[in-house]
């Protein structure tokens, strides 16, 4: 997600999907309300791209797919459609769905100043309702900091913070990613 959400209209889920298919800009749907998504910074784009390329390469030959930016995620239990910065699904059902995914193992959001609270609050509340979701990554773009929320027993989620010099361990994919790899080509001095 780019900058702050801007409310534009109220729709049913079906009306939203039909309307969204004809839009140039992307909009998220949250319980009847539609919100315009605005552009992302170059740092946001680089971090998202670094994570995508790392996961795409690491998952080669496995039954998982990595999606970013323009693929919708349906959270039916919360009556929402989101465009996560990145998600990974290994679901055969998702592989058959051309426009909307519903069973990700992992969802990642690159934080911006205007969306950090939303990504860590209401959006995470919705994501937690996905039975398939095992990990939720929140990646800062202005400092080397990655927060991994991992599903534990039942409905409990445990925070695993990572910083410069650390290696992010993704249990859901049995994968380790150095934090430095996520921030390749990012100059924090700018």
C-alpha cells in the first residue's frame, strides 16, 4: 500500500469486484467501504522488489507462488479485499484463481509513515482471520527493521523483531533471509 487511505464509496463485495475491474487505480475494500490506494515511494518499491525476488528464487520448484502489488487478497471473514505488498500461497485452490487469492501462508506489508498504524492495526486484525496465514511481515523502509508476527498455538500471535545484521527466519516457508538482502540498494542517509 502507498500512502493514506482515502474513502471513496460504499459497495457490496460483488459490486466492488465488478467496479474495481474497470478502474485504473487500485482500491481496497473494507466491510462495504472502498479506499483509494496511492503511490509508493522508491524505497518502498525497492524493498518490496527485493523481498519478491528473494522469495521467488528460494521457492523455485516448490508448489508456492509469490504475488505482489496488483493481486487481491480476499479475507472473507472480515468482508475485505486487500492488495498486500506481497503474499505467498501454496494453495492449489489459490493457484486456480485468476484474480483473487484467499489462502496465503505469508503476507508482507512495507510500512510507510501514513499506513504503519493501519497495517499494524485494523489490517492485521483482518489478516489474523485467515486460517491459512502463518506469518505476517511488516518491513520498515526508513530503517533496517522487520517485524514478523508468527501464529502460535490457537489464535495467539508472537512477535519476532529483526534488525540490521540479523537473519529473518520464516517458519512458514522454512527459509532464512538476511535483513541486509531486503535493503539492498537502499541508502538510509538520503
